[in-house]
C-alpha cells in the first residue's frame, strides 16, 4: 500500500494566505511581492506533506481564491461584463469575478457540496472557451524543480465542472461537453508531454444522486479522455458520499478510482465487497476523515483496509483522506492551551497525514513496528470519552425526556400575527437589518485589548455600550422600524455562543477557508452542551432601553451552531442538535423574561447540513426543524420569532421553512440574482418574509432605484402585508459609511414603495 493525499489547506498555518490576499486587494502589496508570498505558502504546503512521508502529493490544488474559479479562468470562461478579451485573465479580472468591482457585480457564490466551503459559480456561454494557461503544468514543474516532488496534478473533472456551472439549459449539456473535451485533452496532453504519470481528476458529482443520462455523459467524457492522452493515468476521485452506481463508475476507462470510506454510510465498502474491484485499477481508499478533526480509531481503520485488501491487491491500494484536507485546519500542534484530554484527541491536516503514513505502515505488515503509536492513539481517544465534559448528567436526563418537551407554539401563526401587530403597530413593509453592524478596526482592537487583559471587563462593557448607542442613534436617524443592537460583542455568530455554553472549545489557530480569503475558526463541540447563564440579555436590554422601537434579540440557531462547528463523533448529530436547542431555549426564555419582544434565531446554515443524497433529506430536515422549534416554542404569542437563512434554494426546502413556524423569516437573496424571488411564483408562503434587497458582500453602493426594483420584483409574488425590507446578512464586514449610505437608500426605496402599494 502507498500513502497519498488529495489536497492540502491553502491558508497557511497562520493564515498567511488570507493576509497576503487582503493586503494585495488593499493595494498594500505589489503584484510581484504578492506572487512571491503565495509561492512561499504553496511550497510550504508541499513540504509539509513531503516531510511527513506522503508518497502521492497533489499539486495544483493551491489557489489564488477558489479552485472552481481557477478552472473557469484556465478555460477562459469569463462573464462578459468584465470586458474580457481572451487570453489569460489578469489578476484584476480574476478577483473582480470573485468580488465584483465598481462596474460589475461578482459572480454567484455557492456551497461546495455539503461543506462550508463556497465556490464561484462559472457562467458559461459568455466567452468562447479556450485553454488560457495550463496551471497544472506550472504547478507540476514548480514542485519538481523546487522540491524534487513528482506531484500528482489535480484537475476538477469536466462533468463536475459543468454541473456546477450555470448559463446553459439542459439540452445544451452535450454541446458543452463537446466544447470542453478538447480543452481538457489539451491540458492532459501537455502534462503527458512533460512526463506526468498520474492526474487526479475530482468528480465529487459522482457521489450525488445521478440518473442514467448523467452516467452516459460521464462514460462519454472518460472514453474520450482515455484516448486523448494515453500516457497519462487518471485517478478518478469521488468524495463526500458513496457512489450509487458503483459498477458503472469503477468500470470507467481510467486507471484508478478514489472512494470515500468515511462519509459513505458504509455503502462503498459494501459495494466493493459485493461487486469486487477491477483488477487493473488502483483504489484510492479514503479511510481517514478529511472533514472531521478527531483522531481516527486506527484499529478500526486497519480493519477496513483489511477488508478492502480482500478485494484489491495491496499494491494497488492508496491510503488517503476521504477528501481534500482543505476542510480541516492545518495543524493541531499549536493548540497548547486546550484541555489535555481534548488536545490529545485532535487530528488536523498535518496529524491526519501522519495517521495516513502510520496506517500505511501498519497495513503493510508493520503493525508491530508501530504498535506503540497505535496504542497511544487509542488511549487519547479514550481519555476524552471518559472526561467529565462528556458525562454531564443533567444534559443526559433532559435528552432522555425529550418526548415531553414542547416543540410547537401554542397558537397558530395567524393568531400570533394579529397579537403581534397589535403590540408593535408596524408600518407596511417594515424595515430592519439582519443583526450585525460594521466591526470597525476600533471594535476589533477593543476586543483584542480586552482578551489580552489590557482592558478590564468594565472598560470593555462600556465600549460595547457606546457602540450600541451609536448605532441605535443611526437606526433612529435612518428611520428603520425594527432595530438591532449590532453584535459588536461578537467576533463570530457561533463562537460567541460556544464561548458561553458548556461543551465547546476554541482553538487558537484552527482556521478553515469558507470562501475567498474568508476563514472561519469553527468551535469544537467536544462535550455535552449546557446553558450556564444568560448570554445576550445585557446588551439587548441596554439597546432596548435607548429606544421605543423594538430591538430584536439575536441568537444563532441550534442547527447553525451544529453545522458550523466541528462536532464530536461519538454521538449522532441529531442528539447534539437537541442538546444545543435546549440550551438555547433557556436563552430565548431569558430574553423574553427581560422584556425583549422580538427574538431572531438565525439559521443561515440549515441548508448546509443537507445530505448529498436526496433520499436522506427528509430525515435530516425533520430533526433540524424539531431542534429549531425546541428552541423557539415556549414563548408567548405576542413574542415575535424571526429567523434568517442564507443561500437558500427555497423551492426544495419550502416545507421545512414553513414548518419552522417562524413569524418572520429573512432570506439572503441578492447573490442568487432573483432566482429565489422567482420560486415564489410556484410556492406560497404566508408568514412574514424579507428577501435581502442588496448584496452586502460588495463594496458598491446600491442605488434607490436598484433596491426599488428588487422590492417591485418581490412584490409581484409576495404581498405587501407580509413583506419586510432588509439587506442581506453580514453588515459586520462592511464599513460605517458604506453601511449608512446603503441603508439610507434602502429606507428611501421603502418609502417610495409604500406610496405605490
Ligand atoms: N445576525 C447575523 C448578521 O447579521 C446573521 C448572519 S447570517 C450569516 O450578521
């Protein structure tokens, strides 16, 4: 057996990558220095794999922003609005596609399968595809000449690329395959001429639900590519789930198949057992969890490898992570401040590579040689299991009594709407924001001072209060109807709650890329989750004391906390969600008791937990909705529950969105360019709803007219009585002036709309 990897985190062990990108965007790095800095990070990443003894090292997985955008740029697939004239797109065009610029809006960004990574959606049909630059060739040459690494270039598979793109109708799919095949061939032929042996072709789409037609397309693609560059061996890589059409996939004319043996519900192994594996192919055995952060149970992994070896000759097995390690932080070595039982049980990218090397050795018959390491790993896992944090009796009791916990509100939404309208007397088309306001450098530095102990608790509290006061005044002056306190005390909407609840831990440096330069540091849910004391009451009550307008209490929902955290792997996600939900209920009740009458429980990540396979959706959604309702159902009728969601493809989740039974929902809209609004033509929704009327991700100031037309568009399908006006979420990432100016336009657009409707 050999050891291999599929992709390494791009961001550097200290987020050097993010810092370089942002410095370059801000004009603080010239292009040459920028390239040099990124090269240093890229080589460092390769070295980390080389030094650990990984035999098959991917190259070309590094990016300047996103690997799907890279693929589009490589093939000259650039939207017309960026004045592209062919050839290799400049860095400024490349970044404009991702981030927008003064003249043009960015391309849409969306979730990468069921992860929290977001890619830029290629827009086909706007330019004639061409190979602009073979970036894999560059990557391969660099690794070889600089480090002597015979790397394995990584290419996004043609079918996955097309399926993730937009700008064509289903009947044009064939034509697009025809258009791209010669370009893919050219990439492979150039690699072949360079002496490249193997290319990793990522086709995660093969792990989704596919029909016969898809399979026919895939077969056609790989038949073509097999003869295009006969000297190249393709390692066709799937991940994130089992492949449903196992026999069809493993018999494709490629030299190797990579399967996920972690997130497949055991089905890949079953298929392997049942149908065998082609004798002439290499199996990439994804046995180490490339998405979780826990040390593996190495003994059980060895057993899996043993089972696999019954069907595949060990010479043709590569021990590898289940998917690219881009989804986990770089190294756990720096996490010295964590409780030892927890720290001992962690494995980030570097530690996973070590596990892969260890497993490979053990499976090669060296189990005795690595016996000490195997035993140590086992002990670490057990120590965490026995720790106090995983044995909280009260939490276990509450979960045992779950069936008797209220999980729907006493009155229906019509009754509640009337009571609430009487209480608030809001105008038509009420205006609000989604919660956060700009986290200026001042806010960030205050938090830092407080965290470092340079500022006392009291000093920090006073500062936060000042910020709240500033923004309550701004909101009054702007004439918004429903206020928020601004979330200045929060770095991150999940971290904030995690820090206050029991059962969570925070790393010093456990960052993972979310989109572009944005990295997140997911909390680790490692123990039983328990409420200890109110988390948001003081700031919300203070904000409410400054105004007559209602101030929304602002919480992050149980499913979002779950989906944006690394979760313990000894309990089901469902059970962990209920633990969080019950802890949040305590907070909802505390807010209500303190006189807060509107409470927003954000669930932007509800969608993110959706299983890849359709047939598993209903099961997930059922417990996700139940968790939300466990948190929000014990309040009085007059208390208005809001929720917020992101990147919501409304039509396929509509029943669950209705089932949440929130009095008001806001959905991030503008980046899906009106597609969301369109879905209301087919589906009814009768509670309060706000669809973001401008994209906060871009620095450009939306005009009154632009927002007016978004409102008009929405009101063609929704009634003015139910419609709320708000921007998309995430104002914390914008600057003060931009925010105020945009909201001013939003209020003006609303005033015009009120006259019309
Ligand atoms: N309340 C949060 C905010 O406005 C919701 C964010 S959803 C990603 O920033």
